[in-house]
């Protein structure tokens, strides 16, 4: 069996490949690269604000505040760069990226706390 399959329209689609071209990022008005960059930067901010979270004890309030506040700011920068400010996309993107970041960072904290 080959790595490609054909559908009834005659198009050939790859069976295996990278991330799809459309997804949750298109629903919130971002490209895949923009979505993943904002998510990655916000996770990195959580991990390294005030030092690596795994070696610093105490409150995570500052790192949480900075990492979540950065999300809508980065979306605003992307929208301003493309000259298309949209409050609904800003809110939706902030919520979706914030929820994904919440799950990822919670898993990181739990996995490194044992």
C-alpha cells in the first residue's frame, strides 16, 4: 500500500504528513505558524519568568500573569501587522490558546513535581 491514497475526485492526498493546513488556528483567524508561536512563547514565559519553575519554590502568580497576559497582546500584534483588528478573533484566540496552555503547563507542573 502506498503512502498516498486517491479520492473519487482524482486528487491525490498524502496519507501521512505534517499538521493539516486548517484547524482551530484558522477558526480564530491565525495561521498555523502564528498560533503555534504564540502558544510556544506563552508556555516558555510560564516556564522561565522569575527563573525555571521547577527550581523556584513559592507562588507562580507572576509567571501565570505574564504568560496569560502575553497571549492577547501577541494576537493584537499579529492582527495589527495584517491590518485587521477583530475583537471576536482576539477573544476567541485568547481563550483557545489560553485553554491549551493551561493543559500543557498543568501537565508540565504535575510531571515535574513527582
